[in-house]
């Protein structure tokens, strides 16, 4: 049975009892001169974002949409050896030679030669934008051992296409720096913005710095204003000012406002684009707004009701309508009649500690932020607070130290 590796990223990994323990992120092989590469195993991501090694000898079977292993797994973080190559991260998009012609790799096939012994047997290549794809034997291909200046990114992006932004960010973080930057350049602006929001600050800065300033500004526009402000906080002042100047004025304005608040205050961590409606809107309209796919669960948990205008800073803040209350009311009910009178808004100058106590005290996942004039300026969500209270390198840490 042949398994094409580019189809594996994101595939759930199960133990014999049927419990999912993680997802496949890559395949580890050993290149051999004059012989087909041997498959050493899989890189599997388990929670919380830890990548471990699953030896091929512990594989029970690969079937539609799943990988099953023996149930024994070493939880030590995966470290690639000098003699090992990652198929997804390093082999896809390479330019190789087939019958004297340059070709681009977009997939490879692994095959079980004998029990628990797998090798790379086939290579899928194309010459021009996959218009003339071919599948050839490994022996017909040369060039996998050549260091290339510009490897390309189309194949790897296709392999990661179905991953959530957070999972793709994790995958990018573990790639060599050169490869990570190639992928970032090739992603479209919206996808890159989503992935940047999930990356550690050092990766964010590295990627933004290699983009043309005009494109970097567009990517910042695609990010949430709070995430864009956080990233600009980490950049040198001159670079941040340049990017702000290149952004569209209406996109830059909420970011500029957020930058005026201390980074560790309610104003500094809030989103300036929660769901806001006037009191004359109906429950049906509110539910339609919180169904938007691009809203996080915390942002969609409640609707903020204000007098016009309903863009921050808004008219007079009136109150909040929780989505559970909205589900219980007739669709034609006006929002002005379903407000929660027990929730007092917080001030932009609240510290993160004060915000944390507030959310815990009222069992909330989000809270309105209102200025001294009574205008809604944003909302703080529990994920905003966690992002700023956890250590900067939390995305890279194990759930426990490796001893």
C-alpha cells in the first residue's frame, strides 16, 4: 500500500483503545546514497503543542483519516538529527531533475516493503504549475541532496491548507528559519495575518521584517487591531511608525488608539471590534452577527449595546446582552429589553490583575471597556488576558519540564 505523505498532516493519531493522542505533522526519513530513503517515523503533535516522535515500528495501521499505533509513546520533545530529513518541511517544493529536466516536488509516496519497514518509493513532480504532473520512481530522481537558495512553498502550503491557523503557526515555528520565511512570503495576506496572530513574538518580528513594507502594512490591516497593536509594540519605533503610516487610515485608527494605552492595561489588551448594536436592533439581528465565522467564541459570547455610532469609540454605552439570553428570547425582541443590568463595565486603565478578578468574579469570558465619557472603546476577552499573563515563550513550552 502506498501512502502519499502530503495528505497526512493533520491526520488524527489513535492508540489501540480508540483514544486520540495527537495529529500527524510530518514524516521523518533518512536519505541514503544510491538507495531509497527509509521512513524513521512520524512527528506527532500532542497537547499542548508538543511535538514528539512516533517510530514507524510502533505503527499498527494507516487507514482512511487515521493513524493507529501500539499505544506506547515517548513524550520527550522531538529533536531532528543531522542525518534526518522532514518530508513536509524540507522535501516538498524542491527542484529536482527527472530525465534531465528540472521538476518541482509536490508529494512523495511511502510504502511498506516488509513488516515495519517503510521506504520512500515514488515522487510526484510537475514542470509548470502542476499542468503536467508525473509520478516517478525514486531512482529516477536526482537533486534531493542539493542545498537550494529558493525552494518555493506551494507544496508545503497545500499540505497545510486544512490546518487551523494555530496549528499552522506551530508547524511553521518548528521549520528552519529559511523555510519558515519562504512559506510566510507565499501565504496570502489573510492567511498570513491569521497565522501571525498565533506565532511567538520573535517569529512575528522576523516574518514582518522580511516583507516589503507595503505588504507588511496590508497584513497588519488583516490582523485584529489588538493583535496588530501588540506586534507594533514589539517593533522598533521607527519601523512601527512607518507601517502605521502605510496602513489605510480607517484601519490604522483603532490600532493607534490601542497603542496609547499601557500594554498591560485593559485598554492595551482589549479588542476594539466586538459585536456592537443599537438598542433598536432585534434578537434575530444579534444572533446573525454572532454567527460570523471569523469571530472567536469569546468575542461572540455577548453583544454590546450602545447609542449610535456603533463603532468604537461608540455613543453612550447601555449594556450587554449575553448570547444565552438571546437564544431564549423571541427573534423580534429588541435588544434594549434583554440587557444584563448586573454587569458594570471596566475602565481602560484597569490592570490585568484587576481584569482577571473581574472576569472570575462574574464568571465571564469577556467584559466591556468604557471610557470616562461613557463610550464603549472595546472589550477584553479571557484569551486576551491569558496571552498577556502567560510567559512570552508559552507557545514553545512543554506542559512540564523534560527531566
